[in-house]
C-alpha cells in the first residue's frame, strides 16, 4: 500500500500517482454523479484511495456530456493509458456505462482489452424500465428518479436507447474481461447491476458482485473491495470469482 500519493494534470484529466515510483499499471477511472454529470475532480477522493491501496496510477478522464462524444473521449483516454502499459477500467453511474461501452467497443474491434473492470452503481440500460426505478425511488437518496429520465434523454440524444454502446445491458457480453460490480440494495439502478452481472456470467465472464445494504455502507466498503479485485486481476493471479 502506498503511503502517499500526488495529483498532477495529464492530457486527459487529473492523474493520481503513488509517491516514489512509476507504476506499470494504470486504472482509467470514469466519474459519474447521480445527475449523470460531474467532473474528473469529483473522482479525486476515490482515485486517491485506489492509488494508495493498489500502488497504481489512476487517471480521472474528462469526457463530454453527450453520447457518442463521451465514448469517443473515453476511448482516446484509453489509448493514451494503454500506450503506457497495462490498464484496468473503473466507472461510477454514467462512468460505469462508459466503462462497459468501452469494453464492448474494444472487444468488437478485436483490440486489446483492459485487465479487468469495476462498475459502481452503473447506468447500463437507458430505456429506464427496470422495476427498481420505482421500487427503490423512495429509499435511494442519491438519485432523483423523477429527474433521471430527463437527464438520460439529454445525454442519449438521438441514439437508439437500446444501442449496446449506450446501453451495454443490450449488448453481447461474451469475451469481456473479469468484472466486479457494486450496488446498494436501495439503489434505483440496482436491476441494471443484477441483470448485467447475470448476463455476463451466463456469457462465461468472471463476475464478482457486491450488493451493499445501502449507499452509506457501499461507500465504506467498496474501495477496499475494488482495490483487492484490481490487485488480483491486474497481476494476473487466478482466483475463483465470487458471486453474491
């Protein structure tokens, strides 16, 4: 574990590096707040924690607030990171959708894939017809379920809502790298996580699912779990993925 980290500005957004070394492994982290917006700076607290726990460089990528431009920006950041060595991908909310979309784009192009990916409370289906959107609307204090469709429409624009690069839940999930998914049991987007994890597992993907009691518990526990997952798969160690 790194004792301290430093933050600098890279060509695609802030970069967090452990002090006293040049890590070979990079984590491309894609921010995303409950409003389907946010900035790379919003991701710095979790980026610092991940860098300290793993010893990896964490790049908090900038991206534009519309699809498909956002995915183009993420792809450019991926190419930059991949040019420096092995890369893992992680993303939260909209960033989780972009991380999964990036995996599908790279897989379809026959390109090298990230060593693994971590998706946290991801938005994986822009049709927004999951039952948890209604069932958890009162319990989830992190997302305004009434505003979500408006912001989702602004982001998707004219793109078909079931396009797999926009809504990865509708894509072919074969051939993806190991995945870890986090969500709270009270999350309005819980069903996106559960459905994606189930489909990925049925497609032969190594899947580790962590469903936390609520968002506060998720916030306390997920960084350590993410770091453990990244350490294992980024170093090529073979373990049995846990399904929970």
